[in-house]
C-alpha cells in the first residue's frame, strides 16, 4: 500500500540534481502536451522513466553519468513533473504510459531499453503490456500492483476535502525535504503550484489497481525486477511481480530502501548494464 507508506515513511532517496549539461534538451509535443526531453551520449538508446514527485535530473543523475559514455541516455519529465507543464488533467498511469509510447514513436527509437523507478516502473510495465513492440528490455525498481484501496474507498476519500487535506499535510511532512525546492526550481507553474501537484500525485498513488497479475503474464520481453530489501512495496509483492512475468529476473539490493538508483548507484548500474547487455535469457 504505497499511498500509506508514503504518508508514514520518509522515502529513502538521497541526493539532488548534479550539474551536467545535456547534449540536447528540447520540448517534444505528444498527445497535446509538451514534454521536456534530455539526451546524453551516443550508442544504443536507454529511456529512463522517473518516479513520482521527482523528475529525470534528480532521479537518475548517477545513471546518466554512468551510461552516457557508451549509450544514448534519454530522460524526460512527465506532464506536470519537472520542466514539463501541468495541463490540469488528473495524473493517470495509463495516460502516462500512452504519453511514453507516443514519445518513443516520435523519437524513432523503438524498440528501446527502458528503465523505470517507482511510478516509472509501474508505467514501464503498462507500456510493455500495451505496446510490446516499443520495448526491447525493461528494468523496473520499486514497482507495485496497486494501492490496495477499494474503488469505493478511493471515491470516499476524494470526496472528502478534510480527509484529503489531512493526508496531504502528513504526506508533506514525510517526503524528503529536497523534493519541494527541486520542483520549485524548474516547474513552469512556479512555487505556488506545489500543493496542487502533491494533491494530484497523492490521488494517483491511491489507484486501486495499477496492473493486474494476469496482464504481467502477457509481457513476453525480458524484465529485470529490482527492489531494496527495505523498499516501500513488500518483498512479497515484488516477488509476486517477478513470478508473474514469463521472462522475469529478480534482484533484491541489500541494505537498501526505495532509492535503489541513488542509495546503491554503483550496484544498480552494474545490474542494469549486465541485464541489458545479456546475450541470452535464463528462461
């Protein structure tokens, strides 16, 4: 139940964006939105999907610097996140996956290796299921199957301003302190939009079912399922995702929370590289 853990725990992610000029940075229009896209390096492309309430630069700085010398690193900020404007529509995993698919097609990089963290991992799974021809291999870390809240309960919570305000107050106290200033530095909407952004994120995290286990069974491409041994999602949920994938591989990082790509950057980078460069699969 990620929504509850996010209200009660500080997400174990460390660090802030590193200054590093992109080889190219541009806004790419897809599905009525202008998404901020950065590219670094050259070679076979890797597309990175950032987590919730963060954006590419402050989620994948270590991966950008590691992979750019020999791969083309592509990162983008989802609509309403980072440098990409918020168009007022609710956040939705399905819509984010469709935006990602449209971006891949517009950039002409399919089939592409995809690496997703947290919300980005969930989006990666939906993308691989709905658009299998666009993804060559997929790495996910910190994914979950859903909030565990029933649709009726989600409706009750969304219709109660008092309950939502209380949840947002508690959430704001427990997310990492640098989330807000990082957002305010780059958001086109400016500092005053943070509370609206956090509210939209909270509603997204209440999604009852992100993806069904039966849908995971239809994903045929190789998928590396990563998590910290103290991640937000339980080990049992992570293992259930791995077991449902026909070509899944599993890596649990010891002594690690939700921030696998920052807390354990060296280890996660090696695991991702070996998986993406593998000549054959275990299964």
